[in-house]
């Protein structure tokens, strides 16, 4: 049987290689370390954890916990090694980074179906390929990917606004209307009186920003983001700058009272189901806790549930909704799969889980079997759907969160109980799929 090339031995690449090997497919795993390192990496082992040693919450009735349990049921290499390398971290699963990397590396190297090839890959290999090169993909390989997918579909900086659930927005204050009085009433509008605006403005300009890695910094600061400037940087240019930008109230009136406002924050639907909305123009480099504090001052968002906070850092990723199918294959070339953060999933376990999905489906392709589409009720299935949803505009990376799962048939106000039911439903559906398909 033919061999599949997996490019990148991070979490996603190792999971893809492990899954392929355990389904009887030969793998050529290419990793440029130790011959070359990205600016973020320093350890020669595989699956190096860079920013944190935490794999987030353990409890199954949480987005991260649910995804980890799905991964365990799918035979995840990441979860096997994480459980063995665990260090105390309360309700979170944290690991000894060196031990974790060493465990993954040892298991991959001991697998007879996997051949390790060290050295930088500068062009997409021929044949069956899984590209799992992460958010700091090397310049030469990035150029090869650009040539494959089209220059406009490869991004190099991640400038994302926060996303909140629609059900957490207070519609006693917010209302639907068009953008600047043009088109249909597709936007949620959070109106501000002058005193509300000034309070928000003053808190925003004093809010604490997140530290930048050296490779995120630009010689001229954030000027590279002039077209999508951080909201806090825009605010610091003057008290009224936001009112002439994303908070411009022109043409926006209340649909019942016809009242006009001093400023208006608008939210745009993030997905087809319209259960998630992003805050328009609010890309930001504030710390997550500061985003929660400052943005909750916006009328209507006092109790908003954030499914993703805004981020601003270097990140190479493809415009997956336009390029990838729900099984993470290129729509125009089923011999090429993508996995990990380059697909637009955000986070350690999300990257690893996408590697499992890509590995399973590449194995199915090689064996001449039908692709496996994970149930949308699972966290992995919902992540795959999000990154392949052609209706998503202005695509930005997304991590696991309960907001991307389909709603339950019954309305449950208690958040803890609702999350428990969502996790129970998804895990049951995954178990049914595994039994039926014998994967």
C-alpha cells in the first residue's frame, strides 16, 4: 500500500501519523527540527508545547474536557502521553512539557509504520500529503502552499474580534437594524448614550494589553494592521475616533422609537445558524480578562458569553471555509489534507484533534473507503464544520467552545446542566459512530 507524507511533527502531525499507522498505512513524517527551528520552538522533541503546559479543563461538561474525552475514545496519542506526563493543576490537565514531548517522540519513533525524515520541507510533496506545519510555517513552504491554494487564501496575521453567543445578548437594550442604514436588518446593535460611551472609552484606553512574542512584533508596532487596527489603539488616537469608525451611529435608529444614539456597537452573525455574533471592528490585543471587563460595559453585553476572545498575533492559516471540506481535505485535490492550526482551529487540543480527523480520513481515502464525517453534536465535528463552513465570511481561527454545538431540543437555562447534556449527547453520538464504522 502507498505511503502518506505528513509534514510537521507537532501535535496535529503526530496525531495524523499515529492514526494512519494504526490503520495500517505507511507514513513518512517530515520534521525540520533539529536542523531548523521556528522562532517559537527550542526543544528538539516532537509535539513541543510552546505557550503553556495546560491542555485546559478536565471536566467533560466543558468544551475542552468534552473534546479531550472524544480524543480518548478515538485512541489519541496526545491524551495517552498527557495522562502519563500530568502535573497537578487543579481542574485543568497540565503536563510536564519535556516529559510529554519525549513520550510522544518515543512512541512515534518506535512505530514500525512511521519513517522519520529530518530536514525542512520547502515544497508540498507529491502524492498523498497531510500538511500540519502550524502557525509558524516556514517561508519557503508557505510560498508553496500559496501557489497551491491561491495567494488570497493564505493569511499571515491573525486579527480577530471577540465572538459572543446570541442567547447571552440582552435584547431589552440591543436591537436588530442594518449597517449605517443600508441593506437588511442583519446586525445586532448595542446603543450608547454619551455617558455610557465615555465610561467605556476611559476603561478601554486604560485596559492592559497582552504581551507579544518577539516574532509577533513589527518594527513599526501595529501599523501592519492599519486596515484592522486594535480597537484600543484606535481609541487612544482620540476620544471620538471610535465614533467615526466601528461605533459610528450614522443611519442607525431604534426600529420602534426611532431614537438616535451617541454611538453604536454592532455585531455581525458569525455562522449560518446565527447563534454566534462577532463584535464588528473589535479586533484587539487586550488580555482576555480585560476584554471581558471592558466589553461587558457595552449596553446589551453585560452578561455576554464569550466563545472566543479577540487576538492579534502572527499566525499562518488558510482560508479553510473556501478551501477545505468538512473532512479537512482540499476541495479541489483530495490527495491533500490540512491539520492543526494552519486550518484555523485554535489551541493545543484542537490542533491535535484535527490531526486525528485528517489522519482517519486520509486513511479512508487511501483504502478506497468513504470519508468519515464526525457528528455535528461532537466538539470535533463542530470544529470541522466551522472551518469548512462556506457561509463564514472574514474567517478567523476558532477554539473549542460550547457555542459552536447545535442547540439541544429542550431549553435548559441552567448553564452547568445544559453543558452536561450537550457533552452527554455528543459523546454518545461519537461512540455510536465508532461502533458503526469500526475506527
